[in-house]
């Protein structure tokens, strides 16, 4: 199976890295320049060491759009309605063409290369996991394959912990996940009161106990290099 991790708030980035090392699990990270609790952003220079360490450990990396851009709709003329969450245009509704979409995805590649000396793998994930077909087609034409996740692979770290406590999410995941599934969580979620990140430890252990193993999307039949 394939564990994927979106940047999110980065609040638990170090803890998750420790869990992955403990279990010798390689994951695929989808990067956006998102705000952290320290007031900086996940692709700032302060995070250079973090991303370099993950490269050296053999993880894979994709784009999550630089400004964590939500893609809302596309018109008949090919223009796309988008809303960045961060950056100079944060909170504004913009109209982009295909070139702008590709440029936004590629901004992460440029920054990642500057931070680590490594290239992203040629896949990306739209914030929220969804984008109109013209957006997906534009990205594909630029060489970026979009990655979603399996229904059972939604680990639930975005859900409120009052109604979806960690033990409930763990039981659901262990019962529902099947071999070949793409799993999705974040390196931190602002809104969740009881952090989900520690639950990755028993989740990975439980899945391994069922005889499952983990790989990056580089080994996935749909995204293999």
C-alpha cells in the first residue's frame, strides 16, 4: 500500500518522520507552502534540513500547488476559477488558463530543487483532492499526473476528534484498508483538537501485522517511473 502525506500545518512533521523511520516505511509527500504554528511556511529556508533528510531517507515527493490553491470550476473558454489559500493572492478568486495551472504546480518543483537539490516526482494532488477535468487535463499535458486516494485510505485526520476520536479512526482503517490502497493524511491539521499523528504508529504496525508492506508511488503501477 501507499502512504501519502500532505503538508498541512507541519505541526507533527518531526513526529511523523520518527514514526516512519521506526517502521522503515517510505511515504510520498505532497508539498505546498503552507503556514506553520511557528509563523513561517513549510517551504521556507528553516525547513531545508527537514526536506533534505526526507530525500536522503528515500521518500517520494509531489506537488500540492505552491499556494495551496483550490480549483473551483472551469468555463467553456478554458479559463479556470481558482482560490489560493496562501501567498499574495490568498483568499481571492482568480481566473487562470492552462499555463497558469502548470506554473503553479511547477513552483513547488522549483522551490524543492532549491531547498534540497532534488527533483519532485511528476505527480501532484489538488488541495481537497479534487479539480475540474480541464485542470487535470492541463496538468497532465504538462507532465503532471494527479493522485487521489482510496475511499478507505482517507485516514480521517481532518475530521473533528470529538466525534471521530483516534481509536475509532484506527479501528475503521484497520478493518477497511486493502492491499494496493493509497492512504492520505497530513503533517498536521489546525482544526483537530486531539492530534491524529500518533495514530500512524499503531496503524502501520497493525497493517504490517496483516502482512501488508508499504511503498512510495514510484512503485505504484499507475505512477511508476
